[in-house]
C-alpha cells in the first residue's frame, strides 16, 4: 500500500482507528462531565479520557505488529 512496509501499513491503520476512538471517547467523556452533578466532573469521564489517550499509543503499536501478519 503506497510503498509502505506491512508493519508501517498496520501502524497507519492502527493510528486511524486510535484517532477515531479518541474522538468518540472524548465526546462521551465531555457528555458524561456535563451530566455529572459534581462541579469537578465525574470519575467515569476521567477514566474515559485516560483510555482515549492510551488508544492513541496502543492501537498503532498493535497495528505495527499485527500488520505483517495480515499484509505479508
């Protein structure tokens, strides 16, 4: 795909999936914060934000290793 190695292609797909997950989880966290009765927000929203940031790292890393199994 575009002259990329299988590992780079997997990492690219992982990054795209991670970005989509990041956007969705951040929006859900924002909605959860607005619905929380406490002024500092909810613990669930804080956890969702941590998971969103972790997705940006984990998905490309997994894609880097899974890509050669799928595309090679």
